[in-house]
């Protein structure tokens, strides 16, 4: 797809799925009112209420560390390529998102990452507001992680079939979140994502409630270990 066509698709709020066979979408991905989808939305509402005190505790430190709003929003490609607005706790200084290079990955020691932001990224606490995205149906608990448009464009140009990841809803977690500890940057970014995409394709081909529950459990253990034993990591923007 040419750059001009990509821009036209982006303006309509869609990412082109040209060349992607959409006839094999699992029925659970086509139906929005399945029991599992309803259960996820219900649980996300309960969890949002439970973590509300965490947001209240974090509010002042985050606002002090950056002049921006407590919550950060950015449009990212979602199910069937349609863009939606992802929500995160702000971990970087205001206007950092205007640097296109940061869409392709942000090292933990990047000066744009605030001190508390580094902790929030390490522990994945900055992702908790995405429970709202699950509640409104833009995301699920498990699925390919929603990535910045700039990173997506680069990866789609180098990894064949990369946009197949949009045949399912993006998720809060997936197999790479708990198995690939560090995100590679620079020249290693594409190879790093080839590995991650292999995991995503395995998930898409074998999507099930049992698969989701296993990955949710693995993610819970991973977050608890990270919270009590922090190590320097690199986080994708």
C-alpha cells in the first residue's frame, strides 16, 4: 500500500487490512455479546473500582513529575484496523509524543520518562486505565498489544502479514508480555517484533477462554514479581 493510500485510510480512522484474509475470523471475534465478552467487561468494571484508590495515590506524584494530565490518550489501531483511543497513566513529560522516534520504542533511561514513570512502566501499573478500554469494548484482557501508529507502519513494512494481528481485539496482555522481558530498540526492533508476532499468531490460531485464563494468571504473577523485584527494562511506547 502506498504512503498516500495509507494516509487516506488513517484519516478515515482505519488501518488498511489489504491482503489479509478476513474470512477466517473466529465467531467469538465477530460476536460482541458472548458470555466471555460480557464477563470481561463486568470484571473490568469491578477492577476499575478496586484500583481507583491506586489512581488517587498516584495522581499527585504523576502531576508533579509532568505538567501534563494524569491520563495520557493516544489513537492506536485496533480490531479490524479501526483506530481507538488508548488510555494510560502518564509516564513521560508533556509533548514527548511529538517526537516520532519515540513511537518506535522508549528506553527506560530516556530523559523524557519521569522518575515515577519508570516505576509505572516497570510494573505495568501505567496500563491499568486500559481497563476502561476493555469496559467499552475496544480491548479484551488478552490479545495483541495496541502499538503506536508509527511503530505499526514500520513493522508492517518489514514483517509479512503483520496486520493479521488486527483480526482480534487488542489486549491488556499477551504471551510476549510475560515471556519477552525486554523490548529491543534500534536495529533489533524488527527482529524482536518478529518473535513477538509469532506468539501473537499462535494466540490468534488457538484463541480460547482457557488460553486467555492461562495468560491472565501468568500476567498476574509477572506483575507481582516485577512489583517486588524491579529490574531495568525497556518499554514500548
